[in-house]
C-alpha cells in the first residue's frame, strides 16, 4: 500500500475535514481515504482509443511532420 503526505493545507480546510471525520466517526486520515476513493471511483477509465481520439481532435488542423522525416533528420545530423 502506498502513502501520501499533503503539506500546506489551509487551517480552515483541515478543520472542516476533522469535523466531517468526526461526524462519520472516523479519523481524518480515514476520511481522506474515503473522499479519495469516492471521488476517484466515479471517474471513468479512459481507454487508449478514446485518449488517442481526443489527442487527434486537439491537434486537428496542425502541421505534422511524419516520423520518418524526423528519424532521417536525426540521422543526417550525425
């Protein structure tokens, strides 16, 4: 299991976290674990094809240098 240390938390935020943990009957650390688990479990895992399509959409209309041209350029510089 990994661990995480969060520094420079705002005092007000930390107080809210501790109050929330107390309402749920657990430690602040356990509360943070639950917040992270709930928040991140609702995010959908993006597969490679979806991610690649998003990247293509972001770079649409831009000039792209073919990879073979870049490889040849690197060889020519030697």
